[in-house]
C-alpha cells in the first residue's frame, strides 16, 4: 500500500525523529523504537536549548509547561511547544516544535511533528501525527482492538498484517480531525484530509479528501 508509506504521509524535515522514520517504510514500524530513539538523541541535544529534567526527559527552554502538567520519560518537548494544564504525558513521547498538548490530553508512545495541535481532551496513543495536524476537542485514537487481536491495515481488498497489538492512528501532514471523532486501531489518514466531527474511522482514508462517513468520502477541489 503505497499510500501508507512514510514518504506519502509526512515531510520529515518537520520532526526531530527524521532519522528514525527514514529507517522504516511504514510509520507503525517506528512505534516499538520510539523509546530507545528518544534516549539516544536526548543525550545529544544542545544544552543551550534543552534542559534535562528527571529521568530521560528533555524540555526545550523555550517551551511553556504548565505546573500542573505531568511528563514521564522518555520524552522530548520541542522548542516553543506548549504543554497546558493537566496534560498527561505517560512517556515514549516526542512533542515537536511549536506543538500544543492541551488540557487533560494524554499522550503515550507517540511522535507529534512540529506544530501539531491536540489541545482539548484528546487521547493519543501508539500514533504518529504529521506536521500541522490537528485533533478537535474530544477526538481520540483507539489503540487496542476489542478482541485484543493484532492490528491489520485494511484498504478495500488490500491488507497489511502489522504484527502489533497496540496501534492507534497515523495522521499525515495537515490533517484535520473533527470534534468527538474516534480513530479506530490501524487508521491511516492521508495528508491534507478533513474528517467530519463525530466520525468513527477505520482503515485507510485517501489524501486530499473530506470524510463524512465510510460511504461518503469525497476528493477536495
């Protein structure tokens, strides 16, 4: 599935995780490697720009972190990022430059590219969010199937067995997710696509699309 490859979804110049993502073909292949990658590059970050706080937590000096936010390592918080009131970063998280992690938002085993916004009551787990992607209030990535089986990527009759049990969503660059949407395990959203509010999404949604429901996906003009 070419549309699921990293080169089709992301501009790798917009993430500190470029080297990690260049080492794999599909973005979910990077999920098991995030923690080790953070520790590897964290120790190489410029101490003039980043400060190490706690065990394997690096926070840019220009980032704004609310005193009520919780950040567990390994984690990197990029330059100019904003971590708001009661944000819960459970670990294995890269928050890109200028990104926003909002009120009561929870992150776990994720890469947020630069200028990603997850600003209101979002859960983002085992996922990668591309440059300038935005999740509306209350939208979440569901990262474990109800039957607890391994996630399979489905696009019509095509399938890819990922071999992964915990897998949320891969959002391409500049994706807009409407409020209250559930991205079911293994969702792949192509770049520049809009998802209507209150949607339940699964499988592959093409780039440059507007998704109303599984039977109404139209190409942007």
